[in-house]
C-alpha cells in the first residue's frame, strides 16, 4: 500500500502537533495521545496495514520538517510519541478483533456440533471458516493425556503441520471439551490420518478416532458423534490402538442396540462365573485374553502372566461352570459375544 492510498484522516492534526511541540519543546498531552490511539483503532478497523501507516507518518513528518523551526530533538520525540500511541491503538483494535473472531468461531463450532442453528444460516457461517456444508465431511477427535486448550502449543503445532502438508483444503481445526477436533472434506482421505499421526506425536501418546464421512450440515454432527462413540468404546474395551475408525467398530453398536437382549445373554452365559472363587472377573479376563489372542492358549497365558497349565485349568473351569467350551467352535461365538457384551455393559462391576 502506498502513501497516497492512506486516507488523510489518519494524519488529522499531526502536522499541527509537530509544529507546536517543536516550537515549545513540550510533550504530547493526554488528549493528543488518546486521539492518536483512536485514529490507530480506526485504521485497523478499516484494514490498513500498520507498516504502511508508519511509513505515511514518517513521510508526513519529513514533509513538515522544513516548516518546523524549533528543536529537532523535540520533534523527533513527538514523532516517536505519535507513532507509539497510534500503534497502541492499532494493536488494541486488532486484539479486540481477534477476541471477537475467536468468540464467533467458538459459537459456530458449538452450533455446528450440537445442531442448534438454522441449517441455512449455519451453512452461510460455515463458509467464513472454510467449510462447505453442502458436501460430505468427516470428523476426527483426538484425546490426549491432558486436555487440549484452544490456542495451546499442541493445537498450534498440529495446525502448522496440516497447513505445511496440505495447504488450504477447507480443513477446520478446533478444540472441544478438552479434545482436539479436525473437520475435513469427506473425499480428502489423507487429511484425517495425517492429523491423527501429528496429534499422537505431539502429545507422545493419546488416541484419535475418525468418524465416517457424512453429507450435509447434519453430517458433521453425525461423524463427530461416531468419533466420540469410538473413543468411548475403546475405553470400555481396553483397546490399545492409537487410531480408531468408526467403520471398523460398527459391530459394537449393533451388538448393544438391544441392551436388554445383550444383558440377558451376558447373565445367562456368564452369570455362573460369579460362583467361582474370586468371582467372575478373573475368568472373564481369561476369556478376553483367550479370544484376543486368536484362541491360542499359550499366547493368552503369556498375556496374563500365567503358565499354560494354569491357563488350561481356567478354561476347563469356565467349561464346567457355564457348560460352554471356549475351544469348541459351536460355543465360541456365543461366549465371545457375551464377553464383548460384558465389557460394553461393565459387567460384573455393574449389576444387570
């Protein structure tokens, strides 16, 4: 921006101040300093660049200099005071604009994820933040060892990594309830896995869940809820994978859709384990390790820090109590489904 493009209104009274200060040697009054701050705020609100504004002030001082007969030191001090006050007002306006932008962004995120706004209006607001809600979007949610803060070091690092890798691809990064969220177009298959990789690396741990791409404004909410459900399932099932995809976990919502039927299966199939010495939990852990290891008793024993003989005894004891043999394919599916149901329903800690 050149000097001619800066309106004269932002130099209002500037030459008079310089002339008076040079002649008297005084410093600027409070009213004069405040007037410069106000002009700085107005220039910031109008979208003028600070660098161009400073150059304009210096050029104006230079142009007025031949008409200023007094002390050069006083004049330079006045120029310094004017520019300092002007820049202070400019920065004050920018900070206010940033806070307003953050508030608008936070309100938009809340409305988007909770569906509390008119869809047409929501779509209009979304374009301001780089989202086109008429297209499909997918949401990834990162949950770290500690809560993520908006503007914190980790979100900034992850955002910078995404920008460096993908540039501007209509990706929105934000925080919600201590988690880090990334909303990306559904056809951009590389964005969310890369986000997951960066979020995991930035916190040296944590877990990321990715919801399925869903169309329309409501699709963002649906994908977000799928990602949250995946994180909750991972916690209940003690899954240790750092990256979870809702697509890979669809079987679990199906199993628990009829909660009463699942509770009946758990009680009828595994209820007799509660009569064992030490209760049902040790034997339930045995079944979990056995199924997770592909029904290989030696591997399951290693995972539980047991001898193979002790593992075999536990499996026999389960067979005796339940009447179902974990090593028998005819019984295995029923037992494994019941074990999954027990973990999802937090049995036996929670009475069914």
